């Protein structure tokens, strides 16, 4: 299975790679930079018209960038299937808005599944409370909900990996596919998560350094957002390789 080193190599090679990473740094940094003044405005007792207008504009900008980067991620996953490609960063064009909205129904359905799972856990807890002690019922339900939720969280990337392969939604609304993925890939995914720990530590340190209001903190904040995105791309590339080998 191709690993983290291969992912990093693919992310930092290719045509116009420096320009692409500068664009990525800007796009990932802007929402984080805007979140700081938004946080300060939210603490004010009385908001002026200017505060409201600036907040709405900032939220719109953050939303548009998030949608674009969501579609761009699908493009990276799509390119990760092609072993012949030198690099996997796509060009920055408007098509990623369309790709995002094409995948949006899949996202919505799986978010609904998670809410339904939470609702089912609540109903189960109430039902068990009539049979056994409430604390024991809560413990059992929390354990079941936690395990099921964890399985869904670590297997869900395969749903979007499959969508990104050809940008098709067929069969991706079936809740059972999560457990099919689980049976075939769990060991590979767990090993991947272990290997990602050093990367996660580095990203976490940079994000911690970004807490503050000085220039260095703002730089670390933007860098942390960029590195968090890169870590997501590395993980996505590795999920594709697991998908190709196991599924």
C-alpha cells in the first residue's frame, strides 16, 4: 500500500505546483483569519450595522471557500486513482463548485444517518431505563453509540472515495456499505491512523502556536489551516490506495 511519503511526493510535484500551493495557502488561511474578528464581534453586547454587514460578508466568503475546497478535495481523491499522474493537485477552476454540489446529496444523507443513529440511541436508552438501572442503560447505549459512530467516522471516507472515482452517487446511500468496508479494510485503516499520528502532532503544535493576536500567531494560524488541509489530502490519498487494494 502506498503510504504517507508517496502522498507527500504526489502533493508537491506536478505542473505549476508552487502556484497551486500558494493558492491553497491563501484559500485555507482566509477563513481562519476571518474567524478571529468574527469571534471578537460576537462578544460585543451591542452590534452596529457595520458589524452585522461585515459579519455577513465574512460568513459568505468563508462559506464560498469551504464549498470550493470541498469540491477540490474530490478532485484530489479522483486524481489519486491515477498512478500515472506525476502530481495529484488539480487546477484551480470553477468546476469544483459543480463537483461539490454533485456530491452534496451523499453528504446530506450520511449526516442524516448520523442524526438518526443518535435518535435511535436516545430511544434505546429510554427503553432500557424501564428494564435496568438508568446509569447502566446510559453506559450500554453510550458504548454502542460510540463504537458504531467510530466505525462510521473512520469508514465514511471510503464513501466519498467511491464517489470521487467517477463522480457517481450510485449505491452510496446504502448504510450497509459502511460495514462492508469495515470487514475488508479495518486493519489497514487502523495502521494508517497510527502512521498519521506524527503528522497530526506537528499540525497540532502549529495550531496551538496560532492562538494569540500578534503577527506571529496570525501566521501560525494560517499555516496551521494549510497544514491541516494537507494532512486531510494525505489521508485521502492513502484511503484511495486502501480502496484500490482491498475493495
